[in-house]
């Protein structure tokens, strides 16, 4: 399908208004705040505060990983195939939001003084329910971005909005529980301040997501013109896409890096730097927040995938420095990580959006749900691996838990445990990102091939808009005919 230069000039992609960008970001604020708390506090809550042994945590995450692996492609295909007057994605996001808040709150209310078996079952079931809701909302939110506009500039604006609000949410996800969790030297070891904060966070964040669904609009041509592809055929087309496979290897490393690194922040502040975690978070998030809007400059010079690759290498450097620098200099490594992760945060979904564009050119159908679902099928295990790996490394290196000390923090950890924490926060994720950046050298959708695909995509979307207008005209004529028939 070819497109004339005149048509291409007039049709460069949909514009997204400021209101939609704002509420797209606010919905990410709600999503990332709860996921930030979950990522930063879950292992410490169950292992350090409740003394749940590593074997139970590992079993819980193995079972959790299986469900995590299959639910995303199922939900993704379901949203791609849904047809309703409110769209094919927004209803899922809207009606899941209250349950997202409720299941998040449930995670933190494991009965105190309960047996190991009860703690294990509570952790597993609450994680299972929470992640199902998180999957639906997160998948829909991600899928909406490339669908709302074909323009890299408009997508970048959406990603910057999502990224900045997401950073704020992730920061709040660390800061708020840190303000209310039991600390070293604290006389009061009650968990109720923490639990009450979790109730408030769950309700506020669920409400933000619910409100945003009334402000973000889907494009009707993809739900009314496109014909859904059956699940088996859709999965085959997605999972055999070489571009997608290469991208997802790199993405797996990025997700693993973030999960294992962020899950160790409180361990670093409590036991390595032995300082307020806010200093460490500031070193990470201030450069990160400043750098997110600046990603537009390399995106103007390089393809999205190349930009993604460059920022992965920078982040890896920061992580490796964090692993080996003296405690007081770890803030420098975190600052470099923050600068680099800004490009990963913005570039990840932009790169996947290009793969989805290319797939639409080949199949004729817009399938964000299938791709983001399949993407999670491969990358979600990275989150599942990070948590039990953290627990296993700490256990193997002789880490002394609070539970074993009667609820009091043990600051004089053995040198082996301190090195274990450094491995978790820096060495292991740093190596993983280097591997991911190297794999992207084999990604083929760059330069002239990318420009040709984009021209074909614009022509296809212009044609779909024309078909939608024709369908709407036919519906209007049919409605008028029924009115005339009734009047006669």
C-alpha cells in the first residue's frame, strides 16, 4: 500500500490533546504508586518483618510466576477482541480499578502471630489477586499509548507524561511506606500505621485510575473496522515475530534490573549506607525526573530502539559503579542509574509501539493487547525471579533478619551479607542490562526500513478512517430509515 507525498504531509498521525495526556499520566500515578510499594516492601514485609522462610517465598513466587506467565496474553487477546460502545480497552480499566485497590490492601493484612503455612497462603493468594488486577490495568494503559497516535512525537509526549507521573508514583511508593514502617531504634514496632497508610493509598490510587477512564478516548476505527484474530493465530503471529523476540530479550533484562534493584533499596539504606532512605531515593529520582523530558533530544537524532539501547548501557554503568563504590559514594552510582533509566522508561513502550505498527502493516489488524500481553508473558517472570533471588542471596550470605532478633533491626550485618546486598542492587542488574543492550544490535527495524513501514502504516490508517466514516454514514441512514418507518 503506497501513500502520496501530499497525503502523507496532511496525515502525519493523530494529535493527542493536553487533557488526555494529563489523565493518561494520572492513571499511571495510581498504577505506579501501588506497584512501587509492592516492589519495594513485599519481600521485606514477609521475610524481615514476619520471618517467612526463603523456601516459602520461593514457592510462592514460582506458583505466582506461572499465573503471571499465562494471564497477560489471555487478557491482551480479550481486550483486542472486545467490542463495546465504550471501546475495547477502557471498560476493563474502569471496572477493574476498585478491585485493584481492594486486592492491594489485602496484601498487607496477613494475620500476625499466624503459622508459616497461613503466612504463605495469605502471601500467595493476595499476590495472585493483586497481580490479576494489575495486569489488566497495566496492559490496557500501555496498549492505549501507541493506539492513540501514530506520531513518534505524540507518543513521546504521552510517554513523558506517563513517565513523570510514574516516577512520582514510584517515589511515593518508596517514601510513604518508609515513613510509616517500623524503623531501627523505634520503640513502637506496630504494623498498624503502615497498614492504615496502605488502605489510604489503595483507595486514592484506585480512584485516580477510575476517573482517568472517563477522560481518555479510544480510536473507534480499530474496534469497528478491524476484525479480531483468533487467540491461537494471534499468539503464533506474535511469538514468532523476530523483531519482537529480540526486543523482548532486552526488555526482560530491563524489567529484571528494575525489579531486583528497587527491591533492595531499603536494604541498602538500612544496612549499607545506614542512612535515611530518602537520601538514596533523592539521588536516584531527581536525575531521573530531570532526564525524562530531555529524552526528546536523542529521540530526534536516533531511532527509538537505538535510544533505548544507549540508555540501557548508561544505566548499566551506574549499577556497576553502585556495586563497588564505597558506601558514601553509592549515591553517585544511583544518580547515573537515574539518568539512564529515564531513557529506558520512555523508550521501552515507544520501541514496542514500532513493532506493533509493523505487525499491523503485515496483518492488517491493530493488536496492542496481544503484543503487550505476550511481552508480559516473557518479562513478568523477570519480576518473579527477582524477589526469590533476593531472598536466596540474603539467606546464603548470612543476612540476620529482624524477626530473628525479636523485631529489632540488626545493623552489624556480616561482610558477606553487605556484599550480597551490593550484588543485588548493582552487580547482577548491571550485567543483565549489558546483555540486553548487546542483543539490540540485531534489531532490524531501523533507518530506511522504519521509514517505509511508517508510510505504509499512515496509508492504512487513513483507509480505516474512511471505512469508519462509511460505516457511520450507513448506520445513520439506517437509523433515519427506521424513524421514517415508525412515523409512517
